[in-house]
C-alpha cells in the first residue's frame, strides 16, 4: 500500500499535522510508519501540488490539507484496483539459488517455511486482540494471514519444482554492452 496515497486519503478527511497523520495511518491500517517518512512524504506531496499548508493549530503545529488535484488523486487511487506486482525478493532468491552449485535448497526452503510459520503464528495471536478500531486492523490481519498461508502452499510447490532443477555455470554468451576496462595508468 502506498504511504503517499494513504496519507493523502487521510488528509481528505480534514487538515492534519505530521504526527497526527502518522497516528491516523497506524490506527486505520494497523501498519507502522516512521514519522520522518510522513514529513518527507508531505514535502513531496507539496512539491507535486497535491497538498498545501493549512496554517497552524493552537500549539503551532503545521497543518496540511489536500489541494483539488490531491483530492482527485485520492478518488482515482481508491477507485482503481491494486495487484501485488513487482519484485518478489523471496522468489528471486530461491530462483537464483536453484541455479547455484552447492546451494542448500532444502535448507533455504526449510528456513523460509519456519519464518512463514512463525509469522503466521504471530498473526493468528494478534487476531485475538480487540480494540476500538477492530475492523480496519482485522482486515489487515486477515490479509496478512491469507498471504502467509498462500506462501506456505507456494513453498510446497517450489520444493517440487526445485527438485528438478539443475545448477548451471555462467553463460558463454556475452552481452554486447558493458563498462569499458579502466586504463592502467
């Protein structure tokens, strides 16, 4: 989830100062965000014309509010489907490992399974906690549990695929481009 878009969506509810935004983000998502990241994100949103200063509160804290362009971006973001795309570091690590001679694929998969099981146990224990903002936190926890359960199923599939993998050497094919050698001076 984009912290940038999330902060913008929270600001769409009313003007906030940085620490207030951080607290609202955590309350609404159950996820933590560094206060420095909040302020850096606010600066970028301002640079991009999506938020503007809204004065100061009675304790001299700078308030922020979305511009019309910011409000439009929030509406567009919320109405657009999101897929978990992009680089999957675990999949890339395992894919690379199966190509390396001597890599302990069984050990790698075992360690990954143990980490996923521990995270799943933690997520299940956290699901028993209740607070005033139970629904948003429950949604985030349910998504986490579902992903972890899917990760365990995926690791079982990877074990089958990896069983047929054969490590290989560097390719003899050389790309046409590359950094020129440094001249010895």
